[in-house]
């Protein structure tokens, strides 16, 4: 259980870093699309936007997974009774 929780937390941490970079890239792409007003820049922004939205959805899913694992662990600890 603890290994799964640690792995899930590490996965969230890595994805958070990636999403932060992608969000920065998305903002730069948005500005380029506004300034250039070309269909190609708008298309690139749209594609990157979809990619970032999917990454954010995955991040939310993984955060929920961590929350579920923490709750499961806490439930197990509450129900555990030591043997004498």
C-alpha cells in the first residue's frame, strides 16, 4: 500500500512539473497566435491547448488516485488492532 502511495505521489509530482512547462508553452503559443493572426499559429495553439487540457485531466485523475490511496491507508490503520 505504502509503495503504491509513494509511486502515485511521485507520478503526480512529475506530471505537475510537466504541466507547468506546458502551461508556459501554451501561454507563449497563445500570444504568438494573437500577434501573428495566422491560421497556422492558431492551429498550433489549438493543438497545444488540447494537449494541455488532457494533461491537466490526467493530473486531476492522479491527484484523485493519491487521495483514494490515502483514504484507503487511513481506513486500514483505523481498523487495525495490534496483536498482543
